C-alpha cells in the first residue's frame, strides 16, 4: 500500500507586533529561521509572511500553532499536485522562471528568490 502523507506544511508565518515592533525586526527573524520573505502583509496586530500559495492546500485542513511567544505557524495539508513525494510535486524549471510577460527575461527577484509562475510562489534559484 502506498504511503499517504498526512503531515501539515506551513502556509504562513504570523509574527505579533507586540514582540516584533518593526517590519525590519520581523524580516530578520524570518531570515534567521529559514523562512522565505517574498513580502509581508501587515495587519493592525501582526506581520504575515506567506510561504506558499493558499491554492496549494486542501480546504478545511488549516490549523494554527503557536511555536513561541508572538510566533504562529498557519499550516495545512497540501493538495495532491503539490505533495512533496518524489515525482509528485510540480517543479519550476529554469526556463519558466521568467517575468510575468514571459519573454525570456529573468523573473522578478526579491530577497534572493525568483518567482515561479508554475508553483505560483517565490523559490530559491
């Protein structure tokens, strides 16, 4: 019988403004803890760093975990095309790492990451 992955994958990291007073402090924590920083959504009380596109996840499988004071992980189960089993996950070939027009120019780069239109997320090159 094939193995069915049941583990949750982090979709977003939520940092409290009570602990991280500035965006810079939140950015530093994200980098030091090996999360990606393609951009931040600011709410009145939090900094939210999306790790993967919500369309990659199965609905009604989301859970939020507080991992330390002021740090929460929003996690869920991946949809089948995005599972991390060998051969099951879509990959982003270098030729697809282009800008939104797709004219062969390098894709947008943000914090050392390249946007992959196939995965609809920022990835390490």
